C-alpha cells in the first residue's frame, strides 16, 4: 500500500475513529491522542495488514487497543471525570448520556453497529469475540439503553 493510499483510507476513516474513541474515552484530548497513536501504529505496522479491504476494521481494532492503553494511563495518573459536552439538542444529549452510562462491553458493539455501520461479523473481528456474543451484547445494550431512556 502506498503512502497516498494509506492517507486516503485514514482520512476516510477519521470520523469513525473519532466517534469510536470518544465513546470509549469521553474526553476530547484523550480521544485525539488515541486516534493519533492508532494512526501512527497502523502506519508502522502496515505490513501486517493482509487485505486492504479490511483496512478500516484493522484500524478500528488498533484504535480500541490505543483507547484501552489511554484509559489505563488516565486511571493511574488522574481522577476520572465525565466530560460530556453540552448539546443544543436535548434528545441527542439524553441519548449520549444514556450511552455513556452503559458498561463498555455493551457500549462498544452498539456504537460500532449503529453509529459506524459495521456488520456483526466485522464487530466480531474488531472486538475479538464470538459472533453470538456480539448479538447478545447488542440485544442487552438495546435493553439497557431503553431502560435508561424511559
């Protein structure tokens, strides 16, 4: 893969990377750090990508790992705070708030499926869990989200 093609694919994936990292870290500066780390790691490990059509899935997996590292670092070095920016649209804010209350294992598949349009199979590959687990977590996440919003 050429540098130009890599840049093109990263730029196309940028909104997804931001939303996935924001759903995990809930802090814009940590989110930006994780995205930059993921892009750098992907560039350094580009030779490990076997098929170009799975670039986005591969990159999101790298991002999730970077987010986990960032989160562990933040836990060790600072107090955790929930920085959820105010939204003009209260419905959107309520949904975002309810999403932030979900445990990460349920929030991740939900964000990947509904906001990022990944298939169950792609989510299985990204999160490295069985397909049935992805489906059950999506179901449980929808149920929990419904309870939070009622």
